[in-house]
């Protein structure tokens, strides 16, 4: 969505929050953030199968190219290849769901430039996304009440 120059530059996931760092030359606009969040949620809701398996590195590179290494080059002659059917293929040793629908709802919390050419996207998923959405609804309701306006 942002262009072919995007490359994963880092990531961290925990039960409370996650982030992914990408190469990009400027901060994201609110419209871009919404487009990313909406597209991710559509992919999750579409229920794409996720396959995981080992391949010889040379064969994996021949089939999928060097975009396999979004998370960094993996040492050794064998790769664990994770494929989200119709979406993406990467070499990754992390834990993965069997279907995108298992992720539940995703909520993009914020984006920021953490260094020159690197943008961090912080997000939550599943139950944490529900908690954040409920909190945001409470804040909106409180603001409407304080200002004496209808949410519509």
C-alpha cells in the first residue's frame, strides 16, 4: 500500500502489545494508518490459511525470491517457510496461527518515525484490541457528555 520500497526492519510481539518497524521515508498520515488497519482486518476476516514447513534455502529462494527475508537473513541451509495463502511468504521461526481468522480484530494504536527511514507501527490484536476499542468508546462517550453533544 505504501510502495515497493517497504521492508520489515524489526518487530516485537508480546501478549499486551506488538510493533513492526518498516522502511519508509516519511511519517504515515491518518488516512494511511486507517487504510493499513482496514486492509489488515479484511485479510484477517477473510480467513486465509497459513502453512508452515521447512525447505532447502536454495529452493525457497528460487520459488519465492529474497523477499523471504523480511525479518532478516536466516542462517543455515534449511528455512522454515510461513505462507499466508495468497498474501505473503516469509522465512520465520516464530509461532504462527493456522488461519488468519485466529488473530481476531487488529487495532493500530499509533505510528511514529523512530529513526531516519524507519516507521514503527504499534498495534494490538484479539482480546487486547477489544479492550482498546471499548476504552476508546468510553472516552468518546465521556467527551460527548462533557461537551453536551450527540455522538452522531
